[in-house]
């Protein structure tokens, strides 16, 4: 049963001793499980990971297939609709310009406080203002104006282009999922090994700290491998964001072929990044396995017990 700090302070002296013994036993069990995991990782899992990642780095180019061409939905507008839309836009802009002038003149005469920010309405709107004169009663005055839009209304062709269904590159998605799984596994392995070594670091004493320095150096190597794996996850997530922006450019400008070529080139460059990522994971496993196996005695026994009898 887990005890809180308040419950522990309320215990008697004998009960506190029993509680501390239980905590020490739990710590011994945790250390034994971590040691068993450490040995299993070094003897079995890491060598298997080295072989699988080496094979995956060689098969990644064969798993990739190029993305299909994006067929943008293009709606050709008639000349009459185009001229009408132009006339409407020009008339609306002129009316808005006139209404703004009239509203300014009316606001000066009637001392109406105009709105500080322009607002966007759905269909039709009116701008209300309050009479600020102290002599008159407070009344809400309304000025009929045209609807002001931040951006021009989308045409039917623009809406059709933006509603184009674009499928993802399934091969790239599958490769990214495989590498993400490997990255998560190396984070799990490295974290457990780092904790196992950290719990074996002895107390600070003068002299005979060579084994302790080896332990700290290997813990730092494990931490660097963990940080590299976390950076790899961020790179994989950023690929989808950049690719979606490139697709939006193609939908907005379907006749610009450079955007389509840029998307294909971006897929190929990310494929090379994924392959180098797998090679880096394999190399991290190799370096960690080599360093740990060469210094296994110092990791498990950082200080020689006989050295304290021959210090003087």
C-alpha cells in the first residue's frame, strides 16, 4: 500500500521502520527488473535491432512510390459571369468608398463615434454608433452601409479547386509509420538503460572515480541518443505540414507546373531524410552496444572493493 507524506508522519517509530523496509524492498525489485532488462537489451534486442535497421535502410527505396498527379477541379466561368462579377466588385467598391465618405461627413456633423474596427458580416449589416453629446439623450443611430469583406468573395472556380480531393502518398505514410515505431522503441530502450546505469552510480568519495566517470559518460551518450530520436519524431511530423502547404499552392495555382515538381522533389528529399534517419538509429545502437560491452565490468562495479584497503 502506497503511503503519502501525511500518512507517514502520523506513523509511530516502529511503523516508520517497517514502511522504510517496504520501500527498500520495492527499490530492490525495481533495480532487479531494470538489470534484467539491461541484460536482455544488450544480449538480444539491440543486436536484433541492428540487423533489422540495416535491412530496412536497404529496402526503403524499393518501398517508395511516387505520388499521383493532382487532378484539380477546374470550373470554367462564362464571360458574362466574369463581367458581372467584375461590375459587382467595382460597384461595391465604389459604393463602399462613397458610403465611407458620407458616413465620415455625417459623423462629423452629428458627432457620432465611428467603430474603431471594421467588422465582417455574413449577408447584410448595419453599423450602429452612439451619440456622444452630453446634452442629448443616448440613442443608437444606424447608418446603412454595404457589407465590408476582408477578402473578396470566392468564385465558383476557386471553391471547386479548393474542394479537390487529394489523397496522401500511402508508401511514404507506411515508411514513416515504420520509422516512427523504431524511434519510439529506441527511446524506450535508452531510457531504461540510462536509469539502470544511473542507479548503479555509487556515493561520491575521494579517489578511485574512474569507473564512475565511465558510467557518467555512457549515461550522457544514452541521453544524446534519446534527444536525437526525439528530433527525428519532430522531423516526421513536420513533413506532413510542409506537404499540405505545397498541395494548397497547387490547388490555388493549378497551371504553375513548378509547384507540382516541387511536391515530387520534396517527397524524394524526405525519402532520403528517412533513410539517413534509419542509418543514424542503426549507428546509435552499434556505438552504444560497443561502448557498453567494452566497459561492462566498470558499469556494474565502478569501484574495486579491495582498493579501500590499499589506499595508504
